[in-house]
C-alpha cells in the first residue's frame, strides 16, 4: 500500500476513533457519574482522556511503516 494512502486511511481512522470515543466516554460519564464528587469526575476524565492514545499510537505506527521498494 502506498504511504500516502496509508496516511489518508490512518487519518480518517484517528478522526473516527476520537469522535466515537469522546461521545461514548461522555455518555457513560453522564449516565453514571451524575451524583459523584468532583474528584471522581477528575479521575474518570483523566483516565478516559489518556486511554484513547493507545489505539491512536497503533494507528500512527501503522501509518509510518515504509512503503514497499519499487513504489508499489
């Protein structure tokens, strides 16, 4: 797969990941953390704010793989 196509697909995947993950994390927080103290909210959003980085790192690692020699 050409590197430019791989980067385009990876960029789209990261955008979808971030949007879906943010919506799910916020929905879960709204449904379960309504009466919780502020420090529980802080811990939850700190953890979920960092958790999406793991799949994004894998996508970026895949995007940065060199292309096949010969341009194919």
